[in-house]
C-alpha cells in the first residue's frame, strides 16, 4: 500500500476511535438509599453520576412487586408533590423530593443515567444503554397521637400543677418506648414503655414554659412525636436596679427573662409618669437583643441628658412585663463639696480646742505637775521633794 | 481603809497623776474613741472598696487584700517610732502629724492609677500615720486616766465594734454616690478628725524637754544612741517582767484572731446556712463590745488585781475557742451561738485589760515606749497565727484543729502571764521606776502606803 494511504487510513481510524477512547461510560458516584417514612412526611433521594459526556438522569417509579411496570416521574407530578432538581456540570446530580407522603407513594424508585448517544432510540434496549440504581421507599401509616392542647400559664393558674399528656392511639408497628423533650433536649427520667405517657409539672413558673414534645420510638419505623406548647407571659429574672457611673464613662443596662415564646424587647426612658422613646440623635445608644436577653449600652455618658430611669419591656403573645433601672451619672467634682465641708469642720474644731485651752489655763504650759505623761528621767534634785509631798497630799 | 485602797493601788506605780479623773480625762477618752474608730474601725470596713478595686484594677482578691495587710503591718511596725517621737517631742504634735499622714494617704489613694499606688498610699502612708496615732493615744489615756483606767480603755476600744455598724453602710453609700475615688477623698477628710483628737492632748511643757538629756554631750554618737534607746525605751527589752508580758501577749495574739477569720467558714462547713453563720459572727461581735465596756467597769471597781482578771479572761477565751468546734460537732445551732457569745464577751473583756496592765509592769512614765514595742512584737504573732490556722485547715480538712491550736496558744499565753513576778500576791507590786536615787526615795514612800496582804516583808512596815 502507498505509505500516504496507510497514514490516511490510520488517521481516519484514529479519528473514529477518538470519541470512543475519551468517552467514559456513565457510573454512579452516589445512589439513592432506601428508607422507611411515615405518612405526611417528606423524603429526598440523591443521585450523582459521572461520565463523559455528562450523563442524563431520569427518575422512574414502580409499585411494590410490580417491577415490570416502571413509570417515569417528572417535576410537578402527583399533584405537584414531586420535585426533581437536576444539575449538569462535570457530574450529573439530581434530587428527587416527594412531600406529604401517602401510603400509595410506597414503591421502588429508580435513578437512571446514560450518556449513550443512542439512549433515546426506540430500537435500543434501555437495559443496555441506561444504568440504573434503585431504592425502596416504604411509607407507613403515621401513628396517631392524642396530645393535650397548648397550655397558657397565667397568674391565676400559677401554683396549680400542670399535666401534659400523649396517648398513642393507632400504631401499625409495635412501639419500643416513649420519652419527653423540652426545647429540643430530652428530659431525664421520662422514658417509659407505656402507650399513654404524661409529664407532670408540679410548680409551674415562667421558666417552665417552652416547646414540649412527646416522642414514641419504634423498632421498625421512625420516631413519631407530637408537640405541646406551654406558653407564659415573660418574667424578667435579672436586671440591674441601679447603675452609677462617672461622667464620660460607658453604662450597660441589661434585662434577662424566662418564658416562651421568646419576647420582643423595647427600651424606653421613664420621665415621671410619661414614657419617652430613647433619642439616639447623638448616636451613643446601642441596643443588643437576643432571645431572652437584652442590653442597652450608652457610650460617653452625658451628665445633663442621660441620667434617669430606663425601662426594658418584654412582650410576647401572652402578655408583657417591664423592669426599670436607675442611671446616675456622677460628676467629677461632686465629692469635693463634702470633703471641703469635713475639712472646715475639723479646722473649726481644732481652733475651738486650742482657743479654749489657751483661755482656760494659759499658764499650764509652764506648770509641771499637771503633766502626768512626762517621764522624769533626770537624777533627782531637791526641788522635786516638794512635789512629792504635794502629790501625796492630793491622793 | 478599803476606800483608799484603789487609789493607792492605782497610783502605786504612778508619778504625778491627776487626783480625780476630771472632765479633760474623759475628753481624752472621747478622743481615743474617735481616733481608734478612725484607725481600726476604718481598716475593718474597707471591704466595700476592695470589691470596687477588684473590678477596676482587674486584680485578684489576694493582691487587693495586701493593701490592708500593708496598712496594719505599717501601723504596728511604726508604733515604737511613734512612741519614741512622743518621748522626744510633743505627743500632741505627733498625733496631729499622724492624722495628717493618714488622711494624706487616703487623699492620694483617690488619685491612684495602679495597684502599687494603693499599696504606697493606703498601705504605707496611712499605716505610718496610724502608727503615729494609736500608740500615743492609748499611752496618753493610760497615763492620764487613773481611777477608771480600764473602763476608759474599754470605752475607747468599744468604738471599733460600734463604728463598724455605721461605717459599712456609710461606705457603701459613699461609693455608690461618689464613686470609689470620691469616697476615698471624703474618707481622707474624715480621717483628719484625728487631728482634732490630737489637739485635745495637752501640749508638753517646754521646760521638761532638757531634763530628758542626761549629759550635755549632744553631738557625740554614743550619747545620740543612748538618747535614741531611751526614747524607744529599748532597755525595757532587758527587763524580765516586760519580756514575760510581751511573750504572753504575743502568744495570745497568735490565737486571738483565728475565730474572727474562720468562724463563718467553719459554721458553713458544719452545715448551717449563710444567714445563720453570719448571725453567729454578729452575735460574737455584739458581745465583744459588751465585754469591753463591762470588763472595763468591773476591773475599775478594784476587787481584783488587773493581772488576775486578765488571766481569767484569756483563759476563758482560750477555753471557749477550743470549745467552738466541739460545740458544733453535736450539730446544735444554739450551742454554737452560746459558745460564740461567751467567746465574744471574753475576748472583748481581755482587750480592755491588755494595755491597762502595762503601767503595772513598767511604770506610768514608760508606758508610751512600752506599748509601742509591745505593738511591734505582737504584730509578728498575727502574721503567724492566721496562715498557720489556714494551713491546718488545708491539711486536716476541717477547722477543728485550727481552733484547738488557737485556743491552745491563748491558754499558753495565760500560763506565761502567771510567771510574772509577784503574780500570786494579792496586791500589785510597786511598779519599777527608772533607776535614780530620787526614785528610790519615792518607792520607799509608796511601799509604806501599800495595803498589804502581801507576804510580810520587813521593808513594808506592816501596812498602814
């Protein structure tokens, strides 16, 4: 053969071969996983595929034990309960989500992917051109829990014990045990294996309020729970009664509360009987709010305008409470006046004492025998004998 | 006979004392009351400031507590210096200077910007001022008040307890209204009242001064040293009675403060609530005040020798300190309160007497230096006692050992007191005077006047 022709043939063959050599068959990085769900729940299936070119992903469904009749799912199927989100990048990623599950949603869900250019050709057997991964979704009837209504703690019910009750009325699988949770955390010593469980709060105070959940666990099914809200008016548990700071310093006033639902906080300045909104024209006031805590921060205190009574107000659906803090600003010169007053008092006292003394006994400074403290350290002389006699007589 | 007995006894060691405790003497007692409250009462009520300091200087509580430790240590250390200055110069001037220094310390402290400033001002300067005030005031009262000496001392020292009821809320109010800087400034002003107290002391007649100097060679160093030692009354350290007494008081001080520091913690540890523990402390404090005044009044009635009464109160105090942990062992709260009340009474009672006994031992004219040296030496005991009790508590886990050891030291002090010369005689021995032949004359006269149930002694001449 002519060498040029051979080269041309190799080139042509090479060209034909190139797509097949760089083409990579589709393969699953992540396949959908089987799950058991309860009616009314939501589930999501993930499918991640690699291949070159990026494979196309489809979702198919077959009822249980009907493996021969797969039907394709599309976004918005089953009265918009089905959502399919697919992204094609270097990989193909697709998420199948179904909300408000019913018993009829049980079945086999299949993720199909292919990058074969002939995949949609009717004459091809899909079993060859598409790769498939399956997951079985079982939907069980959600057990019915009879739970007590929400409780609102108020001043007149305070002191009376409160009971929350949960009754598992219908269950399709045997249950294991039940326990209570408050605000997402399990309450200790509430685990029992009764179908009827209750949680008793003996002394309801504001901090007892919250979101309570009774949880039933099952051997072969996911947990079922019911929520009971215990609501109360917020109760302010911590605040400063007074804040005394020097001029120019920064003052911090805070309020802490307990109660559910979490309150919204407002700060006001109390002027006698009327309320004033805090004037932040000087930009020195900062308020920081969190669920059960609020802080009013004042920079660079001004002795003219800042002192006064500040009120923090906590409000939720049930009611509101407020507490006040007195802010006092001390001037730098304030202590000078008492100090000068005390100084004056002492000077007057000393002057009085010295003058009184000089007047009453002006010659005492020279006379010796009234001075008992003076130690006599000298050798005696005859002069002192007189004194001895005098002393003896006065005894 | 008996009516003149107390007079003879009291003036047995004295020199030229006032015949009656006149109005001026009681004015002195008032001055002692005020100055003691401004020294020790103030020191005890500084707790309010310490809370502020911890927050402002961001220091540990231990670093802050050094302030009051420095102040107390300075007061005790400079006591002999204060006594010497009074001997050399005028008591009135010394006390007034001390007052000014104490006030200056607080005024400067109000401007402090770091912890070291506080140590130097509130600690060192004020402590130095207090040292110049306390010993001279006590010695002046002891020397000037003769008939009701112990009562005067008791009344003067009761101020510490009484005033602490006033100072604590007052300081709290001052700190809240003026800030700690303003409050310290005002306290400095209040401390200046010591100057007014000092003004009440009669100025020393100038003619006395040259008598102190034995020789005319004032420029040579040996005579300077001699003068110095006479001002400081250092020869006292060579006298056995004084040394014995000082040792006894030092032993007493090791254990005396332990309940004050540890009673509340001990009560809480045994299981009583905070309020119950605080009440025990308050009860002890109240009976302490009562004990000071009552013991002062009783001692002056003259039925017993002061040294005997002192040993009685110290022995009882030591006993009650040892009983404190045992009473709470049974878990009975009322027992603990009763023992604390008794302990408070006895410890207050002995406080009035401690300084009143000094002139019996060293003579009235040496009282100034004697008390100064006594303060200095007993300060070491305080430094030893509290850490030791803390150590015992750490090692054994309870306060029982601390209290027992503290009570033991107090009882040891009592035993040391019994070794004083003439302890077991019924009347006070003649107080020693400076050795001069004039004094020998005097002591002969005094001995002639001694009422005697002392062992017969030919020189006594058989009493009146």
